[in-house]
């Protein structure tokens, strides 16, 4: 038996060697993926005018953009655990770049919607970096490192909101938005090659642990298996909600027969996934897992719920906020983009801050505080309207965002400490719940006012807070992994 972990040493950012090099390469990859994913949000005014879109068509684009990311994060989580972050991130960026160029050249609303749906896959890039950073950093630095990776990467949505309207204006004309979006696609293609050449999956001499079985997550008790089945239902239900929203009773973008076919496909996929889950985990029904290898799937379930609220609301708010400021306060597209980006801009320090505080004072305590702040923040945003002074609306928005981003950082300060060889799959499931939240909240927005939208998020945050208080355990001790030669390695989680 031996003790193993990621590389140790002092935490530094002013370097481009070792683990710091891996961190910088990876957060830039995530930053670019987020620019690609949300490059349409600050340009929706121009896109709306170019295609003469209705309000419901605009809102449909917002929901479509986050829908495919739900299954994508599960799939990418499995692929990264099997093939490693280097190959998967490079491939994802290259595919996103091609789709960006296609979106910039779309000639109809149907093309916009289809390509935007496919671009949702690039949102799964987040999962890849969680595994990569987990390989390079020890537990005592992991929250901060994951927070920097995710926070600086998430800033891509703010960068898009702040810069792309100006880029489009610089190109000028009715096609300025096309050039701005096309440039982000070229950037993604270039960096895909850079990342493949420069990144490495693990420090030299370290083992890249892979799941023993593929196709589903491993659980270690019968009760956890049942909970695993239950927690997969919302992933498919969110896609069903999207199909319903696009049906003849909603936006009328899909025919009734098509929607019925989608429902049947989703039911079939869930049934097949349940079968694969049983195939991977059937041993636990006959031979209980040794105590040393057990983990609580309940931990994953609670983190799913938290991230549904924090990152789900972030995706939803970042998608709608520029247009919300533009319409509510009568601002120009450029100014609305700048102010709308205020929700995302503080991610640069708030998400790393959430991770750092988790490292220092404990994961559970940090989640309690940030979820309380998220609840209050959205309650206040639910009272905003055109009568508010603009500076006060921005101040409340930034204050709420501070807790939202810190909560995201606190969640992923804990994810890599549950089971190392399945970090990609766990991150994929937790990340997918972020998109479940986005679909849920944006669907609420499509039916109700922005004020109701914010209040619904506040209520969800209160439920998540209760789950943390009563169900979440603080990580302690060690994770146990086994090398191919049978050697047992103990990986610290404190």
C-alpha cells in the first residue's frame, strides 16, 4: 500500500512549468469554449433584427443552446476518463470551431436553431478540465486550482458579452455579428491544435486511473444504485421539456409526430442506460463492495442539486441578461452587453475564491454560506424593474453573482475528492445538472416575467441549502484506488 496524489509544492500562478503550465493551458481551453458557447447572447439584438425573430423564437434559442450539453457532459465524462483530457479537449474545440463558422453563415432561423443546438456540445468542455486539474494538484490546493480553472474559463461568457458587440460594430453593416461569431470559431480551431501539442494528461511518472468498466458509473451499494437510477431521470426529463417547448403547443418548431418520436427515443435511451447501469454494477447485488472501496453516491446527488441551482442559474442569467438590460432600461446593445456581462465578470475571482475558502474552512460550511447568499441575491433580483436606478440593479446583480460563482467553485472543490478514477463521470453528471437547471429556469422565463424567473431560482436555492444541511458529508480521510498490478494507493482528500 502506498500514498499517492497529484504533484505537491507551493501554489503559484507566475510560472509556465509543471502543474501551473497544465492549469494555464486548460483554463484557456475552457475560456475559449465558453466564448464559443455564448457568442450569440450579446448579439441577439442583431440576430433578432436580421431574421425578424419573435420573442418566443429568441427565448427558444436560449433554451436550445444549453439542451445538448446535458447528455454531452455525461458522454464527455466517460470519454475523458477513458481517453484522457488532451485528446478529448482538442477534439471538442475543433468541432466547436467548425460549428461556429456554420452558425455565422446560417441563412434561416431553422439553421440557427439546429447549429445552436449542436453547439451545446461544446459546453461539455468544462468536465474535461476538472479531470485534468484533479490529476495535477493535491487535495489541499485542489479547490483553488479548480476554481481558477473554472472561474477564469467561465469568464469567456463575460468576454463574449463585453467584446463581441464592439467587434461586430467595428466590422459594421448588417453582417457584423456574423464576422464576430466567425472569429471565435477560428480561435477555437487554432487553440485545438495548440492544446493537443502542449498538454499532458498527468505529471511524469503518475498513473492515469481509468474506470474498471465503461458505459455507466460504478456505485458501491444497492441503495446507491436505486438513487443513481432516480438521479438520471431529470437528465432525460429536461430534454423532454425542451421537446415539449418546441412542440405545436409551444413554439411550433417541431411537429407533433416528431415530438412524440423524441419522447420515445428518450424513454428508450433511459431504459438502455438503466440496463447498462445494472450491467456495470450487478456484482453489488451478490457480493457487497469491500468497505475500503466504498463511497456514498448521496454525495454526488447533493452536488447535482447544488450545481443545478448555481451553474444552472448562471447559464440562464448570462443568456438572458444582456437583452433584459437592453429592453428594461432602454440601453444600446453595446452598453447592455457590458452591463449584462457584469454577472459573469466577477467569476475571475469569485469562483477561485469559493474553491479557496472550501480548502481553508471546509466544503460543507462554504456551501451553506454561498447558498444562503444565492437565495437572498435572487430574491432581490426578483424585485427589480424599470423603476430601479440602473446602478442599483447592477450592484444587486453583481452581489448575487458573487455568491453564485463562489458556489460553483465550492461544488467542484469537492467533486474530485469522491472517487478519483470516476472524476470525469462524476463531474459530467454534476455538470449536466447545471444544464438541467438552465433548461428548467429558461423554460420558466419563456412563460413568466423575469421577476418570476429570479424568484423561482431563489426558491430552488433554498431547497439546495436544506439538502446540504441534512444530507451532505464533509470529505475526510483518503480515496482508495488500485493499480493494474494490485498495488493499493491512498489519495488524501484533506
